[in-house]
């Protein structure tokens, strides 16, 4: 299996050179184009691999589930979930215009019809939209000024019993604590290769 997304460093004048990444998961092949100007351009990082593994192994995504991939990069997480769950509706967002362009290309490349991508800083372009799942490999280098609003905003954009699912490196304790402060609960869902996947459920 192979997959990723964390910090989105990007350039205003990206090169046209692209990289091709392919992997197979649950009998489904995912093909992705990447480029200079996005994070993890040549491979899928371990954090994203662990996050997707956790969703495949631990989460039951129901028909017509609405899913948000927050900070989507070039679309690894959202496109994978969309291909594995063709009756779900996947929205991907990122602030990086190159990431948006690549994600649109990757949606077409994988013949995915149940996913869209929107340029947005966190939830700014999502208005009152609510989701069953918000999934993120958050940009840790951006600091708490980005990650805390990501967690706080999730409560307003989750349906009742909706879940936020986040992957972190082992030893980062402040973010799970923030999840518990906001939602009243946090659970260690999955762990592997020095990464931990946490989830909180909206109960009120």
C-alpha cells in the first residue's frame, strides 16, 4: 500500500515537470500526478499511508456519506476514499492553487465521479456545509494557529455523530488534548510506524 499529505509548501510559479505515483489498495489501483511545489511530490509519506490504512481497517463508511479531506494536497486521501466508496460524496480542499490543479487532474485520471475539490483556507469556502467525516493529515509546520482552528471548525462542519480523524507523529499530545477539549472525547484509533491516528465524535 502507499499514500500521503502534511505540509503544503508551494511556489507561485510551479514547474511543469510532473511525477507519477501508483499504488494498489483493496484491489483498486490509484494513479496520481504530482509536481514540484506540493508536499511529498515523489512518494506518499508514511503518515498518509497510516491514515488511509486506519480508515480502511477501522471505519465503516456508509452509502451517501459526505466526507471532507482537509488539506488535500494532490488528492491522495480523498481520491482513494472516493474510489473505494463510490456511493460516498468526497469534498477536498486546499489553499495551494497548484494542489487544486493537480487534484482536478487526478480526479479525471482515476475516473472518479463522486469527488470535487475546492480552493479554501480550512473551512472558509464551505459556508454551512456539514460532513459525516472530516479527515486530515494536518500541516504541523504551520503551527497551532492553523491546527487549532482546523479542530475547532470541525465541530461546526460535522453532522451529529460525525467524526474528525487526524494522523499525527507519535509523541504529539497537545493536538489530541485539543480534540478532547472541543468534542469532549478523543480515541486512539490506530497506530503504526511511529504515527498515531486519533478520532473525535460530535455528540452535541
